[in-house]
């Protein structure tokens, strides 16, 4: 029980520290609205479920020990973040404002695109992989069923992610109207773009 509470505290700090997930949810909520933010969060949660399944099957450890696979995930994830950053930098404020009166099909496409972004960024995030293969094992007691403990710890991580990202979505959605000004939109797009590109480059350069 003590290990669970310790992991919960550590996982909470990891989830709350500004990173790719929070930034992506913030960006998509600000640009497309609350629904898009939730779809982004769903994509992130789906990716965490995939990583949990891989960890239970022992595949996550195998992937982390394969330098080729690990480097592919690392550089593909970095390249995808840079791509999203360039997209954000080039986004035009006028298009964002017109989305408020857009057709339902447009909102549907935007939501699905946001969910794909959430899935892709988390599946290609080497830090998420290392979380499962280096952090979680430290809180697992070998005398008990390892997979059951792993599922519990992953479940805690997923619940904390949902709660925190949900808070981010509601807060950002509440102040979103102020960001609909073209000048503010333009600055926000470029700042988000720089951050995403910077995170992508940092991931690529990390040893």
C-alpha cells in the first residue's frame, strides 16, 4: 500500500509538470474548443492503454532494450512534434475565428485529428516508454503478482492524467474567448509552435 501512495505522488508530479501532453491539450482546446481538447485527451489515454498492454506482455521492456526500435520511436516522435510546431507557427488567426461558424463535419474532422495527435505523440514519446520500464518497476513488489501491480500503477497514471488534463481543458476553455482576438491568436500560435519544435529538438538530442 505504501508503494502505491508513493507512486501516486511521483506520478502526480510527472503529470502536472508542463510537457507534451499538457501543451497539446492546451493548444487544441484553445484553437478548436473544449470538444477537441477532450478528444486529444482521449487519444493520450488510448496510447497509455497501449503502453500498459505492451508492458504487461513484456514488450515494452524488449522495445526499450532494442536500440533500433528505441531510436525509431525517439526520432519519429521528435520529428512529429517539430511537424506540429511548424503547423502551429504557420496557422492563421482568421481560419481559427471562422471555425466558430464552421460546419459540423469540420468540427468532427478537427476532433478526430486531435485524437490522432494525442495517440501519436504519446506512442512516439520515449519518456512514456521509460516511465513504464524504469519508474514503475521501482514500486513493484516481486513477491506479489507483477502484472497485477503494473496494471494498478498504470491505472493510477491514467486516472491522474485524465483529471489533470480535464482541469486544463476547462480552465483554457473558460478563457478561450479572450484568445479569439486575431493578434492574440497569432502570438499564441507562434509561441506554441516554438515550444513544440523546441521539445522535439530536445528529445532528439537527449541521450
